[in-house]
C-alpha cells in the first residue's frame, strides 16, 4: 500500500505540483504540443530518415515491388580454417540496417571491416581467428512475390588481415 502523503502545514508554500498552472504556462504547453504535431505531420510527408523521430524510417514505409528486384546485403567472415561464416546481428551487435547505412564508408575504407571481425571474435572466443571479411550485396528477381532464380552478386568491400598489417 503506498505511503500517505505528508500533510502540509498551513504556513508552508505549495509545491510546484500543487500550484495551478498560470495562463502563460498553459499557452506555452499548448503551443509546444501544436508545434510537435505540426512537425510530425510535415516531416511525415517531406522528411527523411535523418529527421527521426519526426519522420518515418523510409525502409519501413515502402514495400518491395512483387515484380522486380530486391536487394540483400550481408557480411561474411572467413576464419583461419577457410570457413566462410555468414554474420548475423547477434554475432557482432552490428545490425544489417547499420551496415546498409554505412556502405559508402565501407567501400571507401574496407579496413573498417576489421572492427566487425573483432566484434565477432569477442562474441565467439573459442572459434578460429577471423582472417578476412567481405560485404556482399545480392539482388534477387521476383515475379508475383516469388524468386525466379535470377540473381546478381556484388562484393562491395573486402578486408584481409594481411592488408591491415
């Protein structure tokens, strides 16, 4: 059972929560709320991801064409035994959306993939050492929402341990 509020003596001033809001205070709150609603409405129409949380993430607001091409970007790591490992979000803490958002940086500086390799090794301490990493973008053709078997693959960035040394 919650504790009873302490009774205020007659000679004590009311706390801020007990004081009624002034007319100016009410106007300021209404104006702030109206501005927030207007910002949400305007950026929902014209905004980009950079305006979040005042704009929708575009990646969630558009569907893939059921009769077109869709893109899937993945990170693969190669361990010292030559095994190619498809990296999941849980393996490194690096999400696919972050990866896709940073593709230009990885293209420009593939050595950044070493950080993903380090994160994987930290999460899998008993596994063989990671000696290479690559980002691969696959495009799949869809007809009526089903894969046709047509696909393309582009290696966006490659890092190898020898290059970093």
